[in-house]
C-alpha cells in the first residue's frame, strides 16, 4: 500500500501526540489529586490553629481566618449560641460527631448552604481551651476547590492543546508541501512532453525552491538543446541541398572558364583584360560554390606544406579590380620570406577571401581595407581591418553562425566557412573594434621546421 509523504510526516507526530495525550491526562489526574490534598492540608492547619488558640473565639477572629483561608465558619457554643461567617446563623448541620475530624486529611462530605456547595469538616474544642465543648464547622467552597484543581490541571491541558495545534499545523504544512511537489511533478511531465516553459519560483526560500530553480535551468537548457537540434537538422538539410546544387553550378563555371581559355587562343585580337576580369569573377564564383560544398563536409581537409604569405597575396590580388572600381584603398603587408605552415590551400584561401570580401562590402565606397600577416612565437597571424561601421549588435552576438548576415543579398556562409577552416587548422579567430576600425584576426600555428628556418 502506498503511503503518501503527508501521512509519513503525520504518523510519527501522531504517535508523539498519543503519548502527549496519555501523559497529559495522567498529569491532570495527579495534579487534581495533589491540589485536593493541598486544600485538605490547608483546612487542617486552619482548624488546628483554631483549636490551639489561647483566647476566646470572637467574630473578628473568625472573619480574619476566613480572609486567610477562603473558608466559611460556624461556631456553636454550649447553650446553642452561634458565631458564623454566613449571612444567616441558622445553618443546619449534622452533629459534629457525624462529620470527619478537622485534624484529619479529608475534605469532608458535600453540603448545600444558602444555595452554594461546600465541603464541611468539624471539630470539638476540649480542655484546657477556654471555649471547651464548642463545635467548630469549617465549610470550604466547592467553587474554590474546582478552581484550585483547574489551575493544577491547566498546564497539562495546555500541553494537549498545543499538541493538537502542532498536528493541525503539520498537516497544513504537509499539505502545502505535497501541493508544491505535485506542481513540480506536473512541470517535469510537461518537460517530458516538450513543454520547456519555466515554472513560477515559490516564495519560501527552502530546498524545494532550489529544486524548482534547478528544474527551470534544466528546462532552459533542454529548450536550447532542442533549438540547436532543430537548427542542426535545418542546416544539414540545407547543406545537402546546397552541396548538390553547388556541384551542378561548378560544372557550369568550369565550362565557362574553358570557353574563355578557348576564346583567348582562337581570337588573338580579343580584349584580354576584359576576359581576365571575367575569369577572376568566375574564380570568385567557384570559391563561393566551394563554400557550400565544404560547409557540408565533415572529413578533415588534407594537409600539406603551404606558404601563407603567397596564399594571402594571391587572394588579395583577386579584389584589386573591385577595390579600384569602388575607390577603396586596399593595402597588403606580408613578410618577404615564405610563411610555411601545415594546412590545406583551399580552406586557407577561403579564410582570406571571405574576410577581405566582407571588409570591402563593409566599407562601401571611398573606404580603407588593410591586410597584414605577421609571424610571432610560432604562430602566423592574419589581420584584416576595415573602416566600416562594424556589424550591428543583433548580428554581432551570432556572427560566426551559418546563414547569419546583415547584408540584404547575403547568404551568411562566409564567416561560418572561415571558422570551420580556422578550427580545422587548430587556429583561433576573433574580432573587435579598434580605432574606429573593425579588425578580424586569425591565428594559425606554423610548422616547427618553418619556424626554425625563419629565426
């Protein structure tokens, strides 16, 4: 049988409460009995005081003893003369020999006097008392006796009441605790169904609140993972589609390049400069088509010795006609000696081509773009700086993700290809704004042999 948390919390408390109830009832009985005994002892002491008095019994003395003890008194002298603290002296009582002796430890039988209940005890004064033969009746009010007993029992019953309050409070607390757990269960089931909406964080700062915060963090991460998976699936599909399309387009580009080569050989008077520009444009188109193909490839590029200075120079030269046409100052600073590293020429060419092309697009007209290659501490660094405004804040945070672009006609694959190529060559890429210029830096490790030869 399933036992819920609420009842698991209440069972030990119920056992404790049962013990408290039993102990409280027992304590109340003991306290009542002892309170009654204390009253009996008090009355005994009062009557013994009256018996041992050395002077005659008078009304003022009896009234003073009443104030001290709270009891009522009836004094019957020989000859039936009476002194009493009651309103009337015609109180009917049994003979004193039928009433328990006042010097005992009994409260005596109950009697009704003037409509009130009392316990009565009797005493006959003997020689050598001056009032020998006088009967003394002591009436203790039942109301005072009940009040004394109630005062003695009150702590036990207060403990019982507090125990009951604790059980009710624990039940309410356990019920609230269980409701919060059920809300958490509902949230986790929602996460299992794919609902990653966060749960309202409860106000009490306790372990359940920490658990809710953890579940919300888990849901947020799972939502991110789901978004990543969906994006990955879209990219994979787009990559497969783009790869197939790029293969077909490259065939057309290759055919166009062959046609231009034939035109140059068959028509010697053709404008060679115009054909050279067309060939460069076809080469750029081929590079862009290769981006689609390389983006969908998972295999590492084939590595071989490469001269980064040469690759950078050849890539930059492709953009010289474009920069002159747009009145852009394009400068190149590379070492005079080869910068050898182990890599693949095509991805390295893509790095430079994409970054320089983006820089030219960013500056528009009458801008500046500088390309620089330096070697330092076993690494070759390529920096491309442009005087453009830089990417917008919403683009900047995801600049290297595929299909993210700020250009209306852009595809958003350039920087994704660059990062892929840099990662394949165990390098790093970063960017920032320096002196009102946007600067991209690519750091690549050079081969140990080349590094030693350049020292």
